[in-house]
C-alpha cells in the first residue's frame, strides 16, 4: 500500500529497473565504505572485513558511468534536443534536495558549533559547486556531485563535436586522461573516462549487439568483471585505476545493458527502491551514519555486526526521507504544477 511512496517517478520514456539495480550496487558500496571509515575512526577493534569494505569508494566511478549512460541515452533518443530544456530538467531534479539538505546541515552545524565566517564561506563554496577548489565543511560527500554537474553542462556541447561516433568519444576520453596525468583538474578531466564508458555503452545500445560467447560464459565474465573491479581497488596503481578497472567496468556494463544479463536480479524490487532513492541516500547518508553510529556503538560491541546493522539502519532512515526530500522533485515540471495550484487557490 505504502510502497508507491518509495518508488521512483518516471517522467519520460520506459522505466528500466536494471538501471536502479546498478545504482543500488553503487550506493550500497559507497555506504559500506563510509560505515567502515566511521568504525575505523571510533572503534579500537580492527575489522576482518575492512579490506573488503575499503573498496566501496569505487561505487563513485560506477555512478559516473551510469550518469554517462542515462543522459547519453536521453540525448540520443531526442529528435529535437533543447539545451535550455535539458538544463531546466537537471536543475529541477537535483537542486531542491541539494539546497534543502545543504541549508539544514549548515544550520545544524552552526547551531552546534556557532555561526562563523568559515562556515559561511564553506556554504558559499558548496552552493556554487566550487568546494573542490577550496573547502567543504557542510557535506563532504558532495565533491562528486560537483563533478557530475560539470559533466551535465558539458555533455550536450561535446555531443555537438562527437555526435554518436564511438571513436571520437574514445579520443576525447583519451585526451582528457593524458591531460589529467600532467594537470589534474579537481572537477572533471581526472574522472571523464568513467563517464565516457557510459556514453560509449549508450551509443552501442543503439546498434546491433554482438554475441560471441555462450550466455553462461557471458554471465560469468560479467560477474567476474564486477568482482575484479572492486577487488583490484586494493592495488591502487596507475595501471589498475586508470586502465584495468575502466576496462572491467566497461565489460560489466556491456554485459548488463547490452547483453541483458542478470536483469531479473537487478530488477528485484528492494534493489530498485533503494537504487531509485540513491540521490537522497547519497546526500544525507554521511550524517545519518555519524548520528546513528554514535548511538549504536555503545550498544553493539562486535564490529562486523555493528557494520551490518549500521548499513541497514542508515538505508532505512534515508529511505524514510525519500518521499519528502526527493520524490516530489522527480516529476518533470513539478514547479509549474505548484505554481498553477498556487494561482488557483489565490483565486
């Protein structure tokens, strides 16, 4: 009965549950990583699973690739693309939850520690998506959102240059990768190849897929690629991070989105609900972990059990915020509807 309040609102096109299934993998990986970081900071007992959980921060590149795929798919399917309408949709979708949570966290932090110029300056940096250049005392996780925003702005412009040519996108990704080795801009060039994976997958989806292996072998390769993608994060060298892991992520996403492996599992309703609410989970999970973690740490002494409980509690609490802080802003043109209703009641 109440499940509809926790389901994603689809404004246009066909809903693809496997996309939210992929988002589930990404957000749970990030959540686990931050839970383990919190426990490492506040518990003396070492964790047997920390070496596994440590790799969860690679959920962020997975998010970048998903963004590249979703936005590119929309652009490729639009006959008459409007940059203005594209920007309006991005703003009406991401800004309200971001502004609300940022202001709330700023006020809570200021009421706790006092209002000062440093917090005010940090608030300005966060709200203008420039904290990666300086400081972020409000919500440290938004560093990746700033990178996403730059990508949102540039993607349609890059499409004017590269269109649906895979080799042109590959050249752009290679050039940004080479450039980042000499000068690592803190907003996009260091991460663009992750977005490019999703862009190329989206272009490949418009073409006839090729199947060279049996389904069982393809599924094995796809699943192994995901495991190795996270597992190789222990070996953070230039070769693994910049070459091997992008290849592994490409193989995994190709298997899911082009060859359609594991769609049944990724479409599991609890996965799609959590994945569909990934944005609000992303925005508030760090603070929820901190508050609930300080409460639970005095009750549960066994670290692995506490980590599991904290992941579940954080996910549930964040989901409860979804119908209020994110879902109302998912519908395209939600602000137009509210303006109409406001004018109606004024009459």
